[in-house]
C-alpha cells in the first residue's frame, strides 16, 4: 500500500510539472466587465456571454492606442488578451485594447519561418 501511494504521488507530481512546463499562451477576446485593482484581476465577457476572471501578471502590458502601460484597463473596453491558463487561475501577460486605430487589431499566435 505504501509503494502504491508513492507511485500515485510521483505520477501526480509529474503531471503537474508537465502541465506547467507545457502551458502555452492562450488568446481570448471580449469586453471588460469589471476591474479589481486590489485583487489584481478583471472579469472578461467572451463572445458567448460567459464571464472569465483573469489575474494580472506582475509584468502585464496593456496596449491602448499604441501606448503601453500596466494600469490602463477600464470597464467596457473591448480587448484581446494573451494569458496563461493555469490550474487554478488564468494570468494575463498582454492585453490589447481595441479602440481608435487599433479597433480592428487582433492578437495572433504563430512562428517565424525566416528572420
């Protein structure tokens, strides 16, 4: 029984480490429903009307009209978000506010073929 519990613990540790190591940045788009600066999080409403609570990373970049800051997110902003989907929380690293000249911009994922 003791060896079985060690085996289960080892498998769980490997699964957790693998999922953290292979976590890729995901993309989401929607509208900001609320911002809670004290908790360092915001609520995003996606296209299907579902609410998603996303934490701000310590080094989050918010791009509004080509100017980058760490604090310029407001309720009702239309945004595209690049975030890490963690086990318990989602953490935003880059937020593109869609307004003015950037209203039709989208965040995309890809790789460079040549440099």
